[in-house]
């Protein structure tokens, strides 16, 4: 082989390898994603994380050599939310949050809102507006959207807004306008119009620009071999915890949070803030990120705060079985979901919600 042919071969390999990897990741490895294939197709390529593919039905498959195979059923209603279709004769309890609320490791009927709907004998509509990737701006937009939907309809009333938050939500970098623009796909720049027009090319370009996206196989296969760790569930002096840092982005999200509380006050909606936990350190350590965030919210004038770490610590027998994969305490298991739902059920009843 002469130098010219060799150079052309090398150039061809360089050009085609990213395309092969992209195709393999998209059409093969994507089946191993925690979310089922196609559930977010309606939101590509800008990914607002405000909704799922409407009227979706699908299954996500998991396998681990220690625990065998598992499949999880996912569905969405006509609004692109993981909830049954809304009725017009029930008061609403609206939940908005990220994948921890959405229930990435849970079947539809095992999510916290659905468990609560069963506990209250379907007297109220518990809406699961949890979408993977949501943060404070998303929760504000969800609240505004449902307030707008229910205005002028005396049959529908939002009784509660459950603002489901966790570490990182107040550090979310995109502003409200950017999230809304991505969701509505209106008033887009030329670049974003082209992204919407050619989503496959956008995905390929993103893969080429960000080399980490060429190797999702590492992330997809790691859980095949990971067994549950034997966590101590106690703090030690030589370990550190996540410290909350207040900067300009945090302050902007805090303003969005204050706007949420004002909207709830104006429309006589009772707001509850659930602080989810991220890791076992956050669960067992005093003054962890959850506690620091609670102090910030109290200073912002809210009183109804529920921390998942408190629920877990009040039920120590639950601690070893909260995480399904490795150190993933965000996406909890069914026993944890049931305990959270039971706690919220008692809270709602004490607050006056009747069966």
C-alpha cells in the first residue's frame, strides 16, 4: 500500500469512527438507558426537560449479575406527564421535580404521587410532573402552566403544590426564559432553528464536540457488575460533606423560588417543599446539604419543609435498601417510595386533607 492510499484509509477511519460510535450508542446502547427508548423524543434536540412524549407506553430493562434482570414500565398522559389523564371533578395536588420524583427505578404505580392517590382512595388528582433534569425554573413554569390551565374553571382547583427539590437545583445555570424557549420552541435563534430542523445532525455534532459522549458504553455497562455497598450510615470526622455555595446563579433561582411562593399565596395554593437527598453522606451527616438548603428556605419565609433524610433516619431499617444501584440514593427503591408516601399521607391528613 502506497503512502497516498494509506493516508486516505487513515483519514476515512478518522471520519467514520465517530459516526459508527454515535450510531452504536443511539441504536444499541440506548436500550440500556435508565429511561425507555423514545420517552423523550418529543423534546429533542433542545431538551427543555419540561415534558415527555405524550401518550407514551414503554419498558426500560436493567440487568445486574448480582440481582438479575428487571424491567420497569413507563407511561405518560396527553400532557406528557407520568400520570393518568386528568379529570375535571377532582382537586389537584401538583408535584413538580426531577428524576427522583419521576421515579426512574419505579413502575408507574410505584411512584410517590401514585401511591398517595391510592392512599387517598382516588379522591384527589395527584399529578406527577416530575421530569428528569428539572430544576427550580422548571418547577416555576409548571406551576404557572397549571395555574393558567385551572383559571376560570370552577371544577378544578389546585389544593397543594409540592416543590420537589434536591442538591444542585438552585445551582441550575439556565434561566427561566431559556428553559421556556426550549420547551415552546418559539422565538429561536437561527442556530436553534437549524437544530430543531435537523435533530439527528445536531446529535451527531454534539457527539463530535463533546468526546465524553463517544463513550457512554462505560456508563451503561458499569451497573452490570456493581453490587450494593455495605454503607456504614454513620458519620466520621475524616469525611467531608457538600457545602452550599450562594452565588449569582443561586440567587437567581432563589428569586424564582420566591415567585413560586407568591403565586401560591395569590391563588390560595398550599406549598410544600420536599428536599430530596443525593447520597448517604447527606442522609447521615448533621448540617449536610439538605440541612443547609432548609435554612435558606426558612430564611426565604417558608415553613412547610419535608426532608427525605429525616424520613430515612426515622426508619433506620430502611437505610440499606434505599439505593437500587451502588451509591444512587437519588433514585430510590419501592420500599423508600412507600415510606415517603406514608409520611406525606400523614402530613396531608394533619393539614386537613380528607379521604
